[in-house]
């Protein structure tokens, strides 16, 4: 479930569509949470689908730590990549805004933490030396992403959380403690699918 203060907009011919904030989404806000309508497929499911379906799933799915393919049912599947992403996934099946996202600004993910199956080349971005997203990026950049998440969690209990209702009571209690600094945050490295292997 994507944050309610977003909409799908055409970004450019090169990029296509993206998810844009319609109001300020403050740092520390849950921007996406996995919900009961998201579809989960395993390798056998994917293999049973024809080539046309596989292309769609390759484009719009991410993989969890178990190697399952997750297809978001709403516009969350249109969130674009950035090496300086405004959102970062957590070990809790939700994403956090790691900086204030202004109205009209895209919500972006670094696809490096989404367990992609194949590497791909991206345009160079200011502030980043990376030009490729790799299947094993989580092994190399989890410390940097954890640092940003820990900062975002400091705001977690201070901002409105319209997506919190999609979390379990146990997860709400745990993340509230993390936000209050009373429990250590689980590393994003827990999201890594070890079946990806290491790409040189």
C-alpha cells in the first residue's frame, strides 16, 4: 500500500511514469507497506507463466529475503530507481522516507536493495559514483542504508503514519520502540536474498 498523499504522473519519455508526492511527506514516514492485496509468487509460479507474463513480473516485481517475487497491486510498482533514493526499505516489510519528500517530488527506491535478478546500467547521478545496480548491492551498501534508516526512525514517532494501520500490532509495538530509541533496528541486510549469489 503506497502512501495516500501520492499519485501516478508521467515523468518523461525516457523514464515513463513515476509516483509523486501530492503533499509534504516528512522524513520518518512509512511510504509503503506490504498489505494483503500484494501478490506473492515463488520460482515455480514464475516458471509456469508464459514469456509475456514473465516480462511483466521482471519489470514490476521485487524479491524478498526468501526469494519470493512480490508484485504490488497499486501504483507502488511504478516507484522509480535512484541512487539517492527518497525512500529505503526496512527489515519490516515497509519503507521509510529518509528525507522530507516535497510536493511534486518523486518517491524513489534504490533498486539495489530489491534483490534484482540481473544487473542493469543507470544514468550517473549527482552525489553518487555508482552507475550499475547489482544483485548483491545489499552486501556492499547496507551500512550506508542502515545509517539513513536509523536517522529516519528518530522521526518515526513524531510524524503522522497513515499506513501504520496495515502493520500487525506486534510490528507496531516493535517499531514504536525503535522510534523511541529503546530497541535496536534490524539491519536492512536481513532483506538480502542469498540465492542471488555475488555478481563480479
